[in-house]
């Protein structure tokens, strides 16, 4: 695996200069490898993991179960890609089980999300039904715990 | 009244650990980047911690058998067979102890008659020599050298051997040097042990953290199982230092003898830790490998940096310690470590804390984040440069 990618996956937050030091590469080389990863569409972008208060966030998130009609030749792909293009959609997955797509949606208010579902999503031809679940509270985001204080674990400074 | 006169002579004469002195200085300072710790920077993986919590919920709050939970001993039997190619009967060849430290102490107390000599390689973990002394044995250190990447050689063993040697302690990979032995070297040591009729206490606590080649346990060499006590634990590989849980495997008669000492001193290891240890063995391997891979990359970084800085550092093949040679600075290891701490607030442990022949070296634990390692290495570089400028 690309060493830069490996380092990214370790989940640290090193800047490119630090990555260059760790990997014994020049900073330019690290940047070049990052560019390559972007060109190959392995690395799509950066997105901060935040722990905002409700006022700060100012958004409502929902998970929507969507049933759609598969098409001859393309299966679920064309519709899934079409739904994914809406700005409101954060993530979209094809699922096994009782529904087809699981869509994560972000909107400024409950009304906005509801409007997106009723006016946009459910009116797409091929969408059979939707079931919307609003998220009430986050406990963990992308591997980070949000609630409860993070206890600093005390290690002795010198130990045998 | 001078109460110190009541202290037993062999305890009173025990030297204070060099690490303690250094700890006293470091603990009074703020914002120190410490490369002085001897444990993983990871907390115990959650599924293992959760197993401990669940054990409490289930009411696992009682004594266990002196040898330890049979489920854990069975899991250990399987793990050791799979990873070290030597099989032990969980019923009578495995004992659960309070860390490897207790296992080592039990083995010493069970096997050493007053005046028996015990060989061990140096630099080494701080408790080896005292454990021998406390069991009324005589410590016979065998030096290891940077030129051999701190592997133990038969030549050094032969040179140090003297009549009356009964035991040989091994710690491969080694704290503090990261040195270890390849299969050929282990076979040569085994041959020497048979020739001199030595019982081997093999502390393999860092064996999972072997980065180059394959770890070979001396217990797996033909003819060695019957004269080896294999010591291992969960602290390093599974990041469980505070749980104090380890084990010893060996011939039934020796395990029985160790169990006698254990039952009258410790009775049994904490049941909560034993339950968590089962979880570690059964489902902890993936997490352990992930941690090892991270140590591996950090090792490559810090060793390269030491060499760039001009502190010659061999590549430690195992453990999470680098052991750079600081003698080029013109200072001894203590003055260097104290100076580095005072001017740059980076803590490394002077090599002599691990035996006299650690002189000229310092131990740097790389089980800490990249950010800290980068910053520490930059500060060490600045310090070494300023020392050179003063010369």
C-alpha cells in the first residue's frame, strides 16, 4: 500500500511536513503522492470530524430507507447515482435486506429535510417508498467519541 | 531508633533502581516529552476492557484455582502452540501469574538454592539481577554488545560461565536494547545450555513485537522443552500493563514447584484480569497486529533520526525501544540524559539503569505518537548540536 495512504489510515493528523519526516521523503514527494491518490480517486477529499453544539451545527440529519425499482442492465446503479447527486445527500449505500438504499441526509431544518424527501426524493421515478428517521443525538463520529469527557489516561513518565 | 537496622541484609544491600532516581527528576518537571516509559501508549483495546467489565457484572469476584482459570490456561496452550511451536498441557504445565515479573520471581525462588549462580544478559530489564539476589542466588551477568545488535552470543556466554551456574535467563527481544537472536543463534544457546546443564528462564514478553525475521522460542528447540520455563504475559502485545497478568509454561514438576510459592504468596492472579486475558487471546490478534505495525513504522522513523543526528543507533529487531549510543557527545549517559531533560525537556533513560555495560547508551521508547517522536527528535538534534558547539 502507498506509504502516505498507510499513514493517513493510521488516523493521525500529521501535516505534510511531518509526514515527510516520518516517511523519509521530501515534502514535495508527499504532496505528489497525495495528488496521485486524488487523481486515482482513492483519496477524494478531506472532511473534518466535528463535535458542534446544536446551535452551532444548525443542521438536522436524517437516515432514509429507500426502496427503488431495479432496472434491466443497470440494476440499482443509475437511480442510486442520481439520488446521490443531491446536495442534501451526505452518503448513499446499497443495502441488503428490507430496503435498497440507505441515504444520509443533511438539512438546515426538519422542514427542509421533510421537503427534500417529499418533493425531491420520493418523486424520483423508480422510487417506491421512503422511511425517514431523524437523528436525535450523536455518540460517535468516524471513530471519535463525542459524548462524555475524554479521560486523559495517566502514564508514568518513566517506567522500567 | 534507627529502624533501618531491622532490614534484612540482602534487601538492604540491594541497589536502588537507577530508573527511580531519574523518575524523581522527571516527575517534578512539566511538559516533558517522555521517551522514558516502558509500556504501550495505546490503552487496552476496548473489547478486552469490556470483557473485564462483563466479568464483574457476572459476579466474577472470587478466587480462582492457584494455577489460574482452566479456560485461560487452555487458551494459552493453544496460543503458545500456534505461535511458538511448543505445546504445554493446560492442566499441569501452565500457571497464571501477576505479570511476568511474578513468574520470574517464582521461577527464581522455586529453583535457586542459596549460592546457585544465574546467568543473564546485560543490559537487561531492571528486575533480573535483584530477583536472583532476593532468591539468594548469585547473579552472573553476560554482556551483549552494540556490534552484535545486542544479540546474545555463545562466545559471551562461554566467557562468563563459571562452575555453579544453574540457570540462564533470556529476554529476547530485549528491554532495553531491542536486541534478539535468530534461529541459528538460539540453537547455539540451546546447545550451550544442554552442555552446561542449565535450566533456561525465557522471558518472551516482547516476542509479538518482532519486526525482522521470525521469533524463535528456545523452548521449541529439540531437547529444550524439558529444561526451559517459558515466561510470557499480556502487558506489551495487548497493551495490558496495568492488569498485571502473565504466565509461565514448563515441565510439570517445575510448574508445580512455582505453584507452591505462588499459592502461599499470591494465591492467584486477579480473576478480572484473567477473564480479560481470555478475551485478548481469543479475539485480540488483529488489534495486536495493528499496534505492532504502528510500532514498526515509528521504530524506522526514530532509529533513522538518531543516526541522522549522529547518535549511532542499531536497528532494534524487536520491542519498542531504541538504544542509541550517546558517547559521541562526550558526556556519560547520565549527564546526557539529565542535560537533555533540563534544556530540552525530553526524557530518555540512561543505559546504566539496565546494567553497568549500558554505559554510553540511553533507552528511548518509541511507543508514543508521531507528533511527539518528531518533536522529541528535533529537540534531541538541537541539544546534540549545542553540545558539539560547546566542545
